[in-house]
C-alpha cells in the first residue's frame, strides 16, 4: 500500500536484512486500542473503512444476527462480531468485537508468504500487504492465527486491514478511529495505548468487572491492535477470539528449519552422487559381458 | 567389430512407455522448479521460468495433476515387474557392494533390482501424498473444504514429500549416469545383451526362455 521503504522491519520471503538505517521506533510503534466495553455496535468503523479504502462489498442478506456482512471479505476489512453471553448472574451481556487484522508483532502471514515483499512489517508495527507482489497462493491465510486475510475472487490477491498505513504515514489516525462516536477505538503509540488501557481496566474493575483486562497476546509477540475486554480471562466469549494465539507449530516447521535443512539436504544428495562418481566411477559393460550374454542366449 | 559379432539389441521399453516416462520426467522438472521457487526465497527467481510468481502459482497444481495421471498409467504398466521377490532381500544386503561397483557379489536381478523396486514403491507413496496434500493446499478450488489445521498439516507434508521425492529422483538420475548403457533403455528403448547380462541377468534368462519367473 505505502512507499515507506526506509521504515520496513520485516519483509516476506527475504533472507537478508531490510533497510534498517533509521533504527527503532520510540513508544513500541503504533497501536490501535479497541475498547469492547465502550462499543455500541454502530458499525460506523465499518463504514469509515469502506469509505477511506474505497471498498464496496456485495449487498448481502440477513442471516439472523447483527453481523453484517457475516464475515470478513476482500471488500470488508473489518466486521463487528456480536455475541450474546448469559453471565453466571443470569444477565445477558452483548459482547461486540470489532474483528480484523491484529497486526501481530510476529506475523504468521508474513512468515508463510513465499513472495518477496508481498507482505511487509513497518518499523511502527503495521503489517501491510503489497498486493502488486501477491501471487494469490493463500499461504498468508494458512499462516494467520486469527483467520483474517481474504483472497479476492476478482483478482486472486489477498486483502486485509492496513491499519490505514497510508493515513498513519502522514500523521493521521486510522479511519475507524477517526469516526468512532463513543471513543471506543483509540490510536497512539503502543506504550500510550497500554497506559490508556490500564486506566480503563481500573475503571471497569471498580464497576464489578473483576476480570477486565487487556488483550495483547504474547504468543504472537503482542499485537498492534489490542482489545480491552470485560472478560479478559475468557476471550473465547468474544466470537472465539483465541485465548493464546501463536503461529501454528506446523507453519513454524514448514516455514522455519525445513527450508534451510531441506535445501542443504538436496544439495548434499547431488554432491554425494557427484563424488561417488569421482571416487568409484561408472559401471560399464565391456566385450566380456557381451560375450557372456551371447553364451547365455545361445545356450 | 564385424557385423556378425554386433550384438542383437534387447527391447526394454516400448515407444509408448518411453513417451509416458518422459512426460512424467518433464512435468517433474517443472514441478520441482516451480515448487522450489515457492519453498525457499533463494529459489524464487525460478518463477521467471514460468512467467512470474502468479503464473507459477496457477500452473504448478495443474502440472501436478498431469504428472500424477501419467505416473498412474506408468505404474499400472510396470507394477507386476516391481513386486518383491525372495532374492531382493539378498540383493539389499549386498547394496554396499553395488555402491563399490562390485556387482558380481550381488545375486542376479530380474527386470528390476531391489533398489529400483524400492524407488518404485517410494515414488508411488510420495506421488499419492503429494497429490492429496496438494489438493488440500489448492486455494482456488479446494482449500475452502478443509479446516485450517488440515491445510497447515498438508502444507508441511507437501514440502516434506516433495523434498523426499526430489532426493529420490536425484538417486534415480544418478543411477542412470552411473550405470552406463541404462539411459538408452529410455531414449532408444533398447539395451545391449551385455548390459542385461551384467545388471539384470535373471531377466535376460527369462527373455531367453529358461527358468520361467513371472515376477521378473
């Protein structure tokens, strides 16, 4: 999406260091904090996302729940997920979670991507797809612990939330943050957002939400999109938000040690053959063999 | 060498078997190159051979299906010649002698020796594995039918099977370079009687009409 070639921390399918002359970003990069306890489910963030990114999903049909569209798509990079939870006191809680890319510090999509530079992570932590390099293999979907990327049926490219990298690059907050009418979505440095979350959690605890907490899962190195949850002990209540997300060990193996080890072993196999030939030479058939063969045939 | 002494050549593969083999070989090379391109960034430049990354991604699975179909036909044709016989165990015990070019210490081989038979069954297993895992990974058509853990497992296994397959084919190609007179069996269809006597004596004996051994 963007052209900040000096601000890239990680680059897909690249084994050499990306441009890193500028060094670390202060404040732990940027982060978007989504306070589920303040969300009223108005979907203004979805509209703002569509508007800023110029996306128009197909008009769907009502599937019996408030979620609209029913899932993330190549045109819908964020979706409100509505969960009805009956708490132990017997009261109904309407838990609403704005779903979309979590911008993992250790991104599974980037790890899995085979196309150099199709996925990058900026120094500020934003994980961005560069669709012009995308080959449409879908490995990012295989690698993502949150089931976020979607391949377009129109162009077979993968799309997801950019955290409005283009807006952030010029000092603006993401479109969803800008539009949120209740201030449930805030944006700043990751450190500031954690502090803000702490204040919110103290407030929530004073109101009886003993398990209120911040969702910033360590298994993926933390995320640059974080949630304040009333029930941080049970993230699964929020439409199956994973409790301890991490890059699957199968993806880790597939995209980790397997690559250098497999390559080395194949090279070794070729070299073994070559040196066997140098040492032992070929097996040839000589006149004597032909004579013995004739003897056998003529027997 | 006068004309009378010129050995009569022995047919080892028919024309259609040879065409079948080389379609498998060409598709294998295409698959190995395109697969490696998507496996390790060091090989990504190989996508240029296929018209870029997107074309590599599009072509690889279709070529894979073509290879599998041709391979299946090949397998059916050669299956009965590759069943293990008692002498194969003995042959494998002496595989060290084979590698030291002391073939005289090995028991007679039929149409295929035990090493070739092992490769044959390894390839059947790997081809099947690659087909099944490849279908699960085929995002455009099939991945949607499988759970995410299945796609992850298939991706890992596909890489593993492909790695083993490439190693197996390296052995196969090297055997052709090492044992002189073998390649012509697949290019011209024929071998010299001396070659058959030296490497597949039981097969030659069978061709001559003695000691019937349908397991070849």
